[in-house]
């Protein structure tokens, strides 16, 4: 298993453009998480899904951010319009079950730079 | 609301010296705590969890409820320990992990 797959690995865009980040979780995992990593705030949970249904999106910074999970093997995080302060590394993680015994497996991350 | 604090952004130690990465938490319930590690060019991965009472790669962490701390310790640092370390708290009510801001450990010769 290749683990959690994210694409693209790097994205450079200009302010105002739409950005779409993609994630393929580990097969069989029923939870999917989107995190954002910045120097100032560390790792923040943006949203998570259970069986393709969004459960908690309280970490999504504002309406410019949206996430979908159309099926068990694919999720997207979209930023429209993008702003320089969105520059960060975005991680996707998946797990089988949700709890202290259920390890989250992380993807390699997408490094987003908004100019 | 739950909160995890890692006061040091960078910790630099010499090879062979003891290491202690600090983590303090705020949580009203019974805490479940973890340490995650990200080595250079590798994925973020679980290092150890409080509930397993384990020692991984020579690292241990003890939960101190009185001091609300979960510091990560290793008696003798190795070069390969250089990495970014995140402390995380599991919230049963919200069913999610809250991470600290991370500490970069740099082990030098």
C-alpha cells in the first residue's frame, strides 16, 4: 500500500486563483482528516469526514475553504479565492475508526504558496 | 476547550546529551496524549502514545496529571533523532486530535 496519497506535492499560485488539493486515503479507512501546518500555529485540524460525510468543519478558516469527499477513495480541499495567508503545508490523514487507539496515517503533504 | 502547548520552537542538544521536549495540556476530561514525529523528507508519524506505556527508539513520556504535562524524554540523544516533534491530545467528546505547535529537535555533534 502506498499509504495516503496527496497531489500536487507543491503548488504555487497567485492571489485570487482557485486552488484544489487532492487526497486518496488508505483503502479501507473510514475516517479522513485535513490539516494545515504553519510555523506560527503548528498543525491545525480543518475538517474531518466519516464514511464520506463531513463531521466537524469547525476548523475551516472561512468560507473561502471547502472540502468534499465524493467517495471513499477521494477527497478535495478547495480554496477560492486564495490569499497569501493561505500559504502553508496541507496534510491529509486517514484512519480506521476514530479514537485514541486508532492511528492516523498522514500523507506527504501539499506545500501551497500563494503569491 | 482542549489546548496543547509546546513552549520551545527549537531545542538544540549535543549528541549523547539528555533530551526533554516539553508538552503541557489543558483538558477537562481524562486525557489521552500522543507524540508524533516528522523526520526530514518523511511523513508525520506516530511515535508513541500514553495509553500504550511504550518506549519507542529510546523515547518515553510520562503523563503527569498534577502538572498537566506529557514531556518526551530520551537519556542520550542521537543524530537521527533530529526531527520535528508534535504533542497531541485526543478529545473524546469531539473525536479529534489537537496538536501543539511543534518543537524542532536538532542534535549536533
